[in-house]
């Protein structure tokens, strides 16, 4: 990796950490540069402004997830249940990247970017959930008498239901709200074997 690319990766890593901790609006370019031990001039050589950094941080989160998902579900050495377990573990470990202060800040203060991200999440969720459902059905984990495309649409719409505004009114975290929603949907399409396997995932209830 070249020096420029390496520095850009460091900038994005520090910026994401600070955005998640404090929210996008409360972090300045000066603070990002100071944490990296570089000048503001050097920072501006790589990114034109703070929103430019934010967009690149979000792009990196997307790429990281897409890469993980595709590598996982293309791995023919793993059975469906192991893939589902690793996917659940991934979201548990990376939950802050998908629902932390940075994302909440977008919802309140950057409606255009928030709308763009929601649309991306909906479309990506639909295509990837459809793949999970198809593989789960072939593996006997899900029932085969339910239209997987319809289930994928329902699940992909969760981001329009479980919003930061809604979470404020509920005694539950956003992550566990998603888990609860998934339970409601998935338990309706599980086979008996699937129900037994779901218990092994040990998902929190609230």
C-alpha cells in the first residue's frame, strides 16, 4: 500500500472512531488532524471537507460488509447454520458501525445523506436476505411454502420502521429491536429443525 493510501486509511479509521463516539457534527477537521499528528493542510490534500470524509467512511462500512457477506456465503465449506451464526456474530461485534452516534447524527442533521443510506440499506438488505432465505430453504432451515421474495421485502423494510425516532420511545436498543423484529419474522418461516438451530444462536431477547 502506498503512503498516500495508507494515510487515507488512517484518516478514515480515526474519523469513524470520532464520529461514532461524539457524532459527526461535534467533530472538527482540526481534531481529526491533531489525532493523526498531521497538519490540516495535509488532511485537506486528501479530503476536501468533513462531509467528504463522512461519505468515504460510509462507503468503507458498505464495502467491508459486502466483502464479508460475499466471502461468507461463497464459502462452500460452511453449512447454512454456521454461515448464519457468523453473520449474527459479525453484526453483534460491529453493531456500532450500523447504529452508533454517527448514524443517529445523520438521521437528525443530514436528512439527504440519511435518506441515501436508508435506500442503500433497504436494497442491499433485500438482495442479501433473499440469498439467505434461498440457501436456508435448500438447507431445510426455512419452510418452502412461503414466498422468499415477500419475506425479503418485509425484512428490508425494517429500516423504515425501526428509526432513531422510534427507538427513543422504546425501552430497547436499536440492535435488539432489529433482533426482536427478526425473531418475529424468522420464527414464522422456520422448520422444526430450524427452530432448534435458532436457539443455538443465543440471540438476546431485549
